C-alpha cells in the first residue's frame, strides 16, 4: 500500500465516526484555552505515526491546537456522558468532566485515532470540578502512557503536554496543564452502562453494533456477534490485567468508567509501579479500604466485566454471559504464567512450573527485593555470581531451584540473556522519577525530555542514567499519590 504524505495540522481530515453516530452520548462544548500556553513536550514518534509533519510541532499553530484555541476548521468540540461504578457504588451520571474530544483522524496506514484534550476547561459533566488538569498529574500521564506502550502493554497515548500560567486549586495551588490524548477509541464500560441503566436499549444496541463494526469487524456479520464481542472484551481485559501484574503496575482507580472497551490502559491517575512485591500495596491514598490494591486488581477486572455484562443483558443471554465470564480467570492465569516464565527465561513447560512460580513470588514478597531490579539482574544469571540482593535462606533456596529448572531448558545462556533482557526492563516509571520531572518542568525542561527518552526505551542500558534504575532515594521514599488532578 502506498502511504499518504505527511500533512500539516490545517490539512487534517476529521472523520468523527463516533461523534456522528450518537447525539445521545455526545454534547458540543466550548474549550477554555490556557493563558500564556507553553508546549512542554511532544511525542515525535506518535506525531509521525499519526501522519503529521514533524515540523508542525515548532509552529505557534501547534500550541494553539493543543490549547484548544483553534483558528482553522475541522475539529468538533464534544464531551461524552457515561455512568459507572466508583469504588463499587453505581453513579448514574458521570462523563468527561475535563476531557474534550476534537474528533477522529486517519493516519497514513488507514487507521483511525481519536484526539482528546484533557484539562481544556469546563464541560456539562464537570459537576463541582473546574475542568482543568494540573501539571503534576499531566506529566505523570504523559510519561506513563508512553512508558506502558514501550513495555508492550495496551494503552491510550499522549501526543503532547502543555502548561499555562493559570492557577488551579487542589490540595494546594498548582499550575494548569493540558494533555492531548490519542486512542483508537475512548469508549468505556460506563458508556454501555449509562445507556442500559437509563433504559435506552435501542441506543445501546446501536452503540454495540457501532463498536463491533469499527473495532471488532471480524464479527460484523456473524449471527452470534454480540457474544463474540463480549468474549473478546473479556479476553482483552484479562490479558491486560495479567500484563499489569507481571510488570508490577498498579492502576489505582479501577472504576468501571475507567475501563476501556478495547482493553487499553486508560485514565492514569494515582498509578504506581511496585518497588518490592506487595500484594496489599495501595498506590492511591484515597483508597482507604484497599479496594484497588495491587493484589486485588485481577478480581476487580472480573467484577467490572460482570457489571458490563449486566448492561448487555438485553443483547446476550444470562447463560452466555455466565459462560464467558467464567473464562476470565483461566485466560488471566495462562497469560500471567506465560509472562512470568518469560521473565525467568523459561521456554519449556514442566509439571512443577506452577509451584516454582509461586515460590518465586513468595520469595520476592518475603525478602522485599526490588521487583524490577531482581528480574533485570536475573537476566544475567551465572552460577555462583554475586548479586546485589542479600543471600537470605529464601534467596539461596530460589537459586538452588532455579539452577535445577534451567537444566531442563534447551536454550544457551546467551539465548536466555537476549530473551530476558527484552522482557525485563531496566527502568520503570517510579514515582520519584515522575516527581523529578514535575519539579523541574519549568526551570529544566531538558530533564523531562531525558526521562521520556529512557522510559520509551526501558530495556536499553543507558549507563549514564543508571541511577534512575534504582529504588527511590531517601527524600522520595514516602511519596503518596491521590486521585486529585
């Protein structure tokens, strides 16, 4: 296929398929541009992937574009309504409280992507909020979405990061920011829940048909398309959660309105990566009961799918819903096991693998060895080699069993090293690294750029930046993160 040439911003063709589909879910809005906007960073690879000329990012028109201050035609400013379960309690009316969709564009490959401004001002769904995002949370989302993509985890993305001189009031006074987010679709479980709970069943059927036609096209003309669609959502969600668990990622706010229908990581708030393995780790200090703790995530994924299934009962029988939901645990376990075995350098399957994997996780939890560093160092495993972690009885026992298990593999040490270095990152977005970027965004923006480059290539060695592969220094050890953005 011949690729189309890269285009300028003014030449973007907005198709607006989802917006044109429904007047029920989408409401036209006006953005509120930031004062004295400064474009802090642009994801150049994503800009190119979207088919936009890289030179555009240096023009004043690009800053106006990502500030929601448009001087050319094309985008349609809308926000969508949805509902959802927040911390287990159903809230009938939520929606894009600080997100404004510009529409959908098509890249050179013919793929469609929605563009959305987060923090561009009040919408009808802002409730008591101000429609703004702050620099703190915007930097975190911008870095995290690029980082998870580099880790091979399905995610929404962020094209650019902008800040202004406007004051925003949260726990303290902060500066406002806007993130231009990109996704195949921003449809959430909550969109389907909203239509079901308001008894708009014809609209619900139309939304599901739209979703299948555009994102699950292989089922478009199938007589059982609705159940096949739901099966795919269950499978994609189970695999997403397995990837989170394997890399040690904790989302923090897994409300049903924060669940992507495509199985993408969406709505980065008080997320965090584990330092050491702790199933009870809570990355959101507003989560007082630990509903969304690291160890609870897989079960919450199933619970949220059950709520989606309840919303689809007018299209799918109870028996089919039940059978499909029962596959979640198996899909999750198979994928999680596969990922852990890859991290350990295992290609073969033996009967004792389940016991070995559980022993490994127990050892990591008991010793509190840094989770990411452990697997990275293990990639270089050699008999009798000294490692940075202490030789506790649990660690000694692990290496004894690990050596025996490796003896059952056919791969050479070089082959194993190559494989493991591709799945065990040296760098993760630890909270303190994000905090360094936040603290320096204005006076030293080059630090943000440096951090971004490391996070989008987390398997590289980056020897000059080795210090960012270590756990938090003392001054950052007790950081907490909230939902506030």
